C-alpha cells in the first residue's frame, strides 16, 4: 500500500538530477521520474558543493548502475519514450503544461506540511494562497495564475528535506526500477510524501495509478528534445545524474 501511495506522489516531486553539458555552461536538470520514466527540466543556479560533501560516494554503485541502465535503456527506450512521443503529437505544449500544473496543484498538502515542519510558516501560507488562487481562478490548477498573474512563487518542500533539516543523514545513494534516484533518507520521505497525496484516499488504487502514469508520460513528453540533448552530450550519464542529484538535494536542505 505504501508503495502505491508513493507512486501517487507523481514524478515532479523533487526527483531532479542536474547534468552539466559543458564546463562553465548553464546546467540542465535531468529528471528521472517515478514509474517508468527519465525526463528533464531546466535547473539553473545549482549551488556548489560545500566542504566535506562527497558526491562521488556510492557504496551500492554496481547495483545502482544496473538499475539506472534498465530504467533508461529498457523502460524509457521501449515503453515510455514511444508513448510520450505519441502524447506529444496529440496534445500541444500548452495543454501539457496545464496537465503538469494540475498535478502539481494537488501536492499542496505535502508542501504545506513540510514548510510547517521546517518552521517556514510564510512558505506554508504562500502555498495555501497559491492553492486557493489556482484552484479557483486557475480552473482547478490548469493555469498557474498565482505565479503568472500575482507573482507568487511556489515554496516547494518535501519530507526528505525535512528529515535533512532535522539532522538525518542522507544514507547511501539508491536507484530502483520504476522509481527516481533516491537516497535512503529520500526514499523514506518519498513514501511519506505519497501518503500526503489527497486523491489517493478518495480514488480507487487503479485510478491513482492511472494518474501517476499520465503525469509521467506528460512530463516525458514535455522534455523529449531536452533529454536527447543531454544524453548525447554527457559521457558518464550515471555519474552526472548521481552527483547532480546529491548536490541538488544538499543545496535544497541548506536553503
């Protein structure tokens, strides 16, 4: 049941991995999303590693790399990418971005709870305001009116970040089939965040799963070209994904 709730958390929940295409050039984020996907989004201003951070430490590297290749070379190549290509043909980018906004709007509980647990009360209030505006004026979240119309930016926080601010170490890096890259700490947080996805308590399990699959395909479709550019320009994709994920997560916890 917990694994299903974690899947219901969807693919956008901070599963971002930044791969740099050239030394000194702008960074791109490769997002290896939940379920069967590897997707991408822009991620500027990545914070440099702090002294003592070791993003090359990977005690489970042999297992992780096999799972990474399976997710990318089998699940993404033969299943997700073909479906996402068809999805992109049917739905224009405007509609796809609207779908993304709607799924993201439903994660307000996770963001409010974790902002509160980290004593970021202004962030929690901002998320409640965004949800109210986008759920009404924004037509159930299809349009991000809070950001585009009122300049109210999202204050994204998740349980893995909360654990980190409380002093819990990340644990080893871990890659599993169908799931995004994680650490042990973020894996626990991922399951807790999934339990805070409200639709999973009102919809049958197959409906929640269908929603997750839809979101995953939609995200992959939005980043078809970007994903290809990054994979073609990165020699060691596994190492770039791992290091960038760990770096991004460490930076997020320090904010």
